[in-house]
């Protein structure tokens, strides 16, 4: 089969390598350029995968320490930080190495280096080893991702102030750690460091932790995590950091403007991420950039008809699975297929213990936008499976349209919520109604059947959770 042309993908993260592999599968002469020796991007090297490996280790610690309720007693765990780091790095190396092998099998040319435009159809790659390389392309897909953001004025020149990349390197466990930012990254890394013996304090400027998620779900996460942390401050901010030579002195300000100083051995900046749109030579194209984000249409095409962009670079939820789906859309649109990126739901997961996951319309968003909805909840205290694994403090909730009983949103908090959320996403995408979920036979005893039981709560006939009467739809 004759190749439809040559495509260069810049960036080897979950969006970039997914785009390169799909392009190769469709017959394109494909080149993938990335700064690492193998594909993987931030997600595999410095984000999703190493953080989840460490979170699994801390979950093992938690289970060992709480097994006494079942009559099982272990000696206090001994933590070998060097071995833990080696194990975590081994997971990363296996996965990224496998992606390198997939490049070769798919006949994708992989170049380690940094690419920049000279014209909309020609690029220069500053290779890791060797002279700069000239490339020409019929199409270019930008997938350069993002990097940790910093609060202006707090980016001091000190090794004691870390971003998420440095925190995941796990060089040591400091006695005390201040985390600036109470979102997903802050809570995930905070729970890891706390489980490994660090006294963790969190400062969040909004009224609550995990902004964006519904408060009833967040409360269950905080109920478990707050005792592990030394201090949690909301509606507060850090206004100054000073390296004292022995630690970092932080000036904290509360909602009333009252200030105090505290000292910490380390500080972690976890206030979000910013797109990597600089140093790509975009000024030599007609690609539009707004506040660092590349502007695209629903097919991921930029103002340059042969240049596409996906992932964190284009805004929206900065999630690996979003980038991978945008990659498929971009490549298939590039290949002439009638596709667009128009999801009804993109799942989000916070991998703390308990996990928190949500997709589609949230109860908070419904209230803010004055969208009529009915909210039904099934508490995991009524789940036999949750009781047998010592996880009764969980919740499954459905956001339902009162007009036609379609599933508009789903929220879960509890062990394995991230694994279960996909059923809710499928229901939203397929336009399922509550009756559909109620009539799907779920295995018993499982946590997944809490989704079925939440649907049964809607009709008032859950066998394990009694609701006196069906509430009127809320607005």
C-alpha cells in the first residue's frame, strides 16, 4: 500500500506515541521526536506511573497497619527507601522500554532530540547525540505536553523547594513538608510522603481541597487523609518563601489576612501545570497561541491546515487519556476520516486512598449552571463487598435528568473508584437511562454493583439501602 505521506509527531507522551502508532497503522511514514530515549512522556517518566507505583506501596503499608481489626498482626514495616526507589524506577523502565520496542515493530522512526519549525512543513531536530537533523513533513502533530507551574514570587533558587518531578524522585523523606496546592497532585504526593513518615502540611487557596469535585465525595477523602497530615489550611496562601540554610521559612496568610511564619525541611509546589508551547518555532507558522495554549478546532487542527495539536498543549483537562483520544481524532482526520473530538464525559481520578473519581455533570456544576437534576446516592456502608475489605466509607452517586432519566454524571469515592468509573462514562456516552443501569446484572459481592444499587435507589427499591420516599427533582 502506498503511503499517504510523511508525518512528524513532536512529543512522545501518551498523546504523542498514540498519534505516532495510529499514523503508522494507517500507512503514514511516521517519525516521532522526543527528548527521552524512549516514548512515555511526563506520564510514564515523571507523573502517572511513578506516582501510582508509590501510592500502591503506601496502600500496602496502610493495609498492614490496619490488619489488626481482622486479627492479623504484622511487625512494624521497615522501609528501604533505596529499594523502593529502585522498584519504582524499574516499573518506569519496563513500560518505556516496551514503548521503544513498539516503535520498532510499527516501523516508527524515533529520534531523541528537540524539534522546532523552520517553515510549516520543515523542521530542525537538535539531536541528543549528533548533528542537527533536517526533516520535512506533509503533516506535523504537536504533542509537547506541559510542565509544573509555579506561583510568581515563590520560585526561589533552592533545592529544598520542589516540583512534582523532584518529589517523585524520592531522594529522601524529609521530617516535614509543606505542599502548596490541595489538588490531585498535592493530595496524591502528600499521602505518599505522609505514609512514609513525613509530617505533611497542605495549603490551598480555594475554600476546599480537590476543587472541581463534589464536596460530599471530597469529604470522605479528607476524613481518611486529614489524620495523616499535620495541618490542612484552606482559603489560605503562601506569600513568601526563604531558604534559611537549614530549611525553608514560609509566610502563611489566612482568609482574614492574618500572617504567620513556619519552617519546613522541604516545600512542594503543586499548583497545576502549564503548556510547553515555547521554543517550537511557532512564530514561523500561523498557529495561534493564547495564554500558552495552542488553538485547535474539533478535529485538533490548528490555523495551519497541516499542523495539528493535542493533549495538555491545547487546554482542557490535562489528562493522559484525553490526549490519547485526541491523538486518534487528529490522525484519523488527517487521513480523511469524518471524526471530531466531542466527548460527553472525560473521567477524572484522584488516586488517594480512598480513590475519588467523577465524570460528566457534577452536582456542583449543575447548581452553578442551574441545570435541573436528581441526585441519588448509595453509601458503601450498605455494600457487602465494601464491608469485607474494610472499606465502608465510600459512596456512589448518580446525577440524573429529571426529564428523561438519562445519566448525566457519576461520582465515586472508595477503593477502586478509578477502575469503576468507566461504566459510568459508557452510560453517559451511550445516553443510557437509570433503568438501563438498574437492569444490568452486576456480580455479587462486588463494589461495581454499587452503581446498579444507586440506580435502584432512584426508583426506591434498592434491596440493601432503604429510602423512605422518592425525593422531588432538585433544581
